[in-house]
């Protein structure tokens, strides 16, 4: 077992690295794993973090030390005098402060997001993996009794490590999706319109319809169980389910490898998918073009191939505006 001094040194190094300005999703995942490995890790990290934040405000008790100035990030964790001052200030803050900060830190720090056009795979310390699609944001809360992921926007694919003692729950708006040993995606099309696509295993979907129906006795709707090949659309009142071949499910999830796959997809829907991955938006100006069926595999980040198809295959003119928008018109 690590000594307290060694754990303190590790916690100090984590803090220094996090404040260095070179913090990555991989670093966050590694820190989460280190914290989850031991309660002592969590307490020591929070103790030093509290001291770090309050070092310029707290007087060291009994030693009559001057307030500690924040040293260079590259050197602070190796300075014995600073570690001693941190130790004194931390115990002055008290154990109750650490306990109060613990749940707040674990919830607020474990957030992951992607920019438009980017994807990100996040390994969780308990063995699951969350893959974020373009312009997505999740908040992770891993506890002894439950693993909770809040999908605040966008889309994410979940490969869930089995743990019968800790349910894996995804919250997206009014929908609550519980994994029953599975791999699945959740997409928020609007704040209350959620799509669940199951690639493996089973999930349970519940919609909280109390707000939608304005009932005084707020209740949770009946759960709907989905197996592999199911696609569920959940809104504020109900869950509708369609069955699809697993090959279609894999194509719908091809964004994980950077592709968009269309099979006789109306042009308006294909354009909407491309727009999710680009800041430069495509607008169908001629309404008669909206229902043209489009098929093919395209790189999500490469609109040029798609535009060539429209130009050559459908005689659609693309006109770029000064504001960067691309207008689709009939030739």
C-alpha cells in the first residue's frame, strides 16, 4: 500500500499537470482511474486542491507564516516548503471541507465534449467506453451504487462493462436509458427528442411524462425494453420502436469511423447530417430538391465528394454566399 507521503506526491503531480495548460481527455481518464482506485487518493487530492485554491487566503496555523504565493507550475510540487504550507493550510480547512468537496469535484470535473466535426473516445475507469460524436457533451458520475452519464447535447455511443452491482444509466432530457449488458448510442435531436440505437444486448428506456402531461402526481412512464437491432424514438410522452437489420444499425453508427452512409435518404435529411459536422451550413433553397433520394458512403468531414454527387448526378447547383452558407438550387 502506498504511504501517505507517496500519495500526496502523486496528488501534487496530478494538480500540477492539470494546471499546466496541456490537459487532455486521456489525462482526465487516467486521473479518474487513479482517484477511483482508492479513497485515500480522492481525499488527498481534494485536500491539496482545497489548499491550493485557498493558499493565498489562509494563514498557516501556529507557525505565523506569510500567505503562500502560487509558485511556477513546473516546480511547485517539488518544493518542500510549499508542500509543508499546503499541508498546514489543508488541515486548517478541515476534513468536513474535503467531504463536502468530494461529490462536487467528482461530478463537475468529469465532463467531456467535442467541437463541431470532432469525435472522442473516453475510456472510463470501470471498463466502459464512451465515444462522443460531433458537438457533443457528457457529464460522468461514477459511484459505488450506480454509473450515471448525462448526455447534455449531441450523440454518444456506449460500450458498457458488465457490473451487476452498479447499473449503467444514461440520462438525456426526459429519457432515462438503463443498459442491461450492451452497446448502444443515444442522440439528442432536440432537448426532448431522443433516439436510442441498440447494437448489442438490451437496454431499458423510460420517459418521464409528468411534465408533458402537467400532472400533479409526477410519475415515471412504463419502461420499454429494446434488444439488438432496435431503434427507439423517445419524446416527452412516449417511446416508439422500429426493428432494423444489424447491418443497418452498424451503418447508422458508422460516424464512429468518420463516415456517413445514406440509402435512398431524402436530400433534406442527408444535408442535415452533413451540417452537424461543419460550421459552414448547407441550405436547400429550392424546395423541390428536398425529397431527392441520395445513396452512398461519404466522409463526414469531406463535403466535396457529396457536392460532386449533387452537381453531376442530380444537376444541382451549389452557390456560396458571402456569409459562408452554401445554397442548393436546380440548374
